[in-house]
């Protein structure tokens, strides 16, 4: 989305800054400014961060200032210590302003995570992009705005895509939509529905429908999350269409807890595992895939490397709080075929 030059100026808001002393858009006049609205638990935001960090490194000495605006979706992401942990995890070194009260979000009339805005040297809004993608176009506009400052500036060629699925020829399917587990926005498939703001027994057996989650065991239902409580087995099940699945989780009342992962009735294979998944031998001697939840963030549950329909079961120990499932669907056909074929013969 390009904006006509000289029409809209950015607002002046922001108090708590990380990676920087406090900045203002007025102070940054004379430079190009990239404003990136993000949340460290948002999968779409996380996938854009390598590009934002790379642009910061490529162009900061040439007149670009990147400002990350961290606007949280969940309450735990309002705490600066959690945001700082996310910044370290993703290796972000550009200035980031905390927007826990959504002041900057509202001032920009923003509606989506992630959203990128580009301001020219006079502080006027010149470009906006909502969601993932558009990396080549965004970098092109960065370069155009830098040349408005100095027509003779020497700039590098645009970046190559950082992931296979960002290349031309990658295929993006329509995945299952984001699925919340808190009773304010969640969609539970149990016939009894949510037992809001209380601890209750949940029971379900039968076929699963897409766009719902199903629970068994003792759970506490809150507006934001669904928490496994007390003794006994706790499980969440869902049917989905995607290439990969993620889940925002925390342990609000325990130092850590575990989630055992099964897909289509079987433990995950090594090929389906993510960097968050560990393996061990179960009581029956079978390979068991599990995740240790020890901080509030988004965890990568499954990566199938190709789009498909599956049923997922999570066996949760007491203390697990589940906030939202997200699903990704873009795959590179060549990489997926090689992954499915396995290692080449020596």
C-alpha cells in the first residue's frame, strides 16, 4: 500500500524503549523510518523478523531507522521481561518501543499483526504492508526513500529470500484459521461448551470437526487461556489442514510442564519434529515426542513440510495453559519433495 507523498504524518507516542534510548519521529526527521508492529508470540510476526533485522543491518548506516512497536495480544506479553526474552531469542538489535496500552497501535489506527509502515525523511507515511510477504516491494520502497535523501547513494541489490517458501514458485494453501482456546474467543467442540471461569471436567469421544478443539480431563477456562489443572490425564485434540502447527503456551502456576504430541494417532517422527520437540522412550519403550513449556511464548509443535489434513492430540501435564493454535501453509514444492524422499543414497 503506497501513500501519496505529504499527506499523513506519524504520531509522536512512546515511553519505554528497548535496545535504544527513547526516540521520537520528530527526532528522526531526515531519515527513513520503518515502523514494524509485532508481538513476540505471533507466528506471522516471527516469520517477518529475519527480514526486518536484515534491513536494519543493511541500511542503518545509509539513513534507515527501524522501530519495532511491540503491541501484545495476550496479558503475559505486556511484561517487559518477556518481551526482552523474545528480543534475545530472535536476535533483534534495532530499537523497540513497548506499546502495552496500545497507544501507538491506536494512533496509527492499526488493525493487524504484523504491519509495516515506511515514513519518509519528512516524517510522512509513504507505504504500508499488512501481514507476511511483500518483502521485495518493501525493500524497494526503502531504497526509493533513501534515494530521495541522497540520489547518489550506493545501495546493495535487494535481498534474496531467507526461506525456501519465500521464493517465487512456492505454493501457499489456505490453512485452518487461528484457533483460540480462551472462552472469550475460543471455539470448543465439546457439546457442553466452555464452563467459563471455573474448573470443570471435560469429556469428548467421536469424530473431530475442523476449526474446533476438543478437551478431555480437568481444565480451568479463562477468557485468554485453557489450563490443565489437578491430577489425571488432560488432552486437547483437533483436526487441521496445514503444513505446520504452533501453539502459544505458558505455565502461569508452575515452573514448567510438558506436552506429549501425537499426530494421526502416532508419536511424531523425527522428520515431523521442530526445534522445540524432544524425544525419549515411553513406558512402553516407544519413541515419545514432547515439549517442555518453561516460558510463555509460541511453541512449534509439528512441521510436516507439506500441506495436508491431520489430527493432532496433545497430552498435557497439569499446569499447561494453552492460548492459541496457529497454522502455516506455504511450502516450496522442490524442497518438500526432497524432504519426503529422505536422504540420498551414498
